[in-house]
C-alpha cells in the first residue's frame, strides 16, 4: 500500500496550478496600476496600432497559458528537478512585470524598449529550457513570444515617432 | 455634509496598506522557491560572509518597510498624483524579484551581479523620487539601499571567488 494516496497527489497538483495562476496574474495586476491615460492618448501612433480593447483579452489569455506552461514543467519534479527552466520562467515574469511601470508609469518608451528586448530574450531562453521537459508547455509559450515581438515593435515605433 | 465619511476613507487606507504589503511579500515569496542548497554550500565564501539565518529576518523587515514607504507615498494622491515615484518603486520591486531566480535558480552570479547593480540604481532613483513627497517614506528605504549595497558586494565577491 502506498503512503501517498492518489487523492492527495491530485490535491497537490491542483494547488500547484492555483499557485502558478496566482503568481502570473499577480505580475499581470501590476499592469492595472498604470492604465493608458491622457499621455498615451496624445502619442503619435502607427497605422497598424491595434485598438485598445484588444490588449486586455490577449494578455489574460497569455498569462493563463504561461501559468499552465510553468505548472506542466513544475509537475515534473518541482523546483529541485526543474530548477533552471523555472528560474528562467520567473526571470521573464519579473521582466514582464517591470515593463508597464516603465512605459505607462514613467512614460519612458526608450527604457521600456530596452527592457522588452531583455524580456524577449528571457522568454526565448525559457522556451528553449522547457523544450526537453514538456512539449505542450513549450508550445503554450509560443503565442506569448509572438505577441511580445509585436509589442516590442509597437514600443519601438511609439518611441521613435514621439521623440 | 460630506459624501465620503471619514470611516470609509480609513477603510480605504487600511486596504491600501494591506495591498502594498501583499504586493511586496509576493515579490519576496519568489525568493522562497530557490532556497540556498548544495550549490551555495559548496561556494567559496569571503570571511565577512554573514551567517545564513540573518537573511530571513533582515529581508522580512526590509520588505515591510518598503511596503509602508510605498503606502505613505500612495496616500498622497494615489497612482495619478504619484505616478512617477510609484512607477520607480514597482520597477525596483520587479528587479528585486528577479535576483533570486538569477542567483539561486540559474546559479549565474555574474548575471545576478549585473542585475543587482540595476536594482541598486532603481532603489536610488525611487528614494530620490520619494524625497519631495514624504520624508519618512524616504528614510524607510535607506536601510534597504544599504543592505542591497552590501548584498551587491557579497554577490560580486562570490562571483569572483568562484569563477
């Protein structure tokens, strides 16, 4: 007889998923402090600037996928076995959290662009580290990298158009 | 007659303080994922390396002071009036959260040192931005800057001693 009944194991997994979701949406919530206001409205925008309502749903989906991806990797042995991939994941999450204060808080698109380039590299490194661990987790991060590529292009353009 | 009774205002302040504490201790909790383990134990250490038990209480006190400092500034008009100081504060908090995954997660003291230098600059900029807003909030961050200076020196030494 096992000393760890399956029920207990499942509870642990469910708590783990909840934990990753809370963590990712905590980082996301930093974005809510600095909503695009007057300053953003007055910026010159490129023709391909997406409508404002698109960002909320897209980011919500991306944070949820991010949390599930981290959870899938974490399930395979926790922080001990997956130290390096999860460290890269948390690094990209912290860089993600820093972008909104830099752009919408400080109104400093140049610094925010430098930061989003680091974020892009950290996401790419996380994807590379997830790849040998869990195939679905890897794919769950691809839309995120694509969106951050687009966001970086938009950030760069907004910076150069409004010097 | 006022439409906002004082009781309601006080409730809002209390929730604000709770919010800042949760935010700062969430950043702190990232540190708990990667406890100093075998790798850290085998690192060559300088003679002035402090005993391990010191870090927990020191960081707990520093995170609490940090939260109170942000709250004191936030009380003076919220994110609209204090956009810039609070954006700097959140930037330093994100950089703070990134250090543990880089050092204890990736075992990459060189990159962690580069990052802690950015953290130091972000804290110094936050202190400078808090200064005209709230004197006590400013002083509450000074021990934090002092400790991060020490931590940066320790990080640098651990990096160079273990190349």
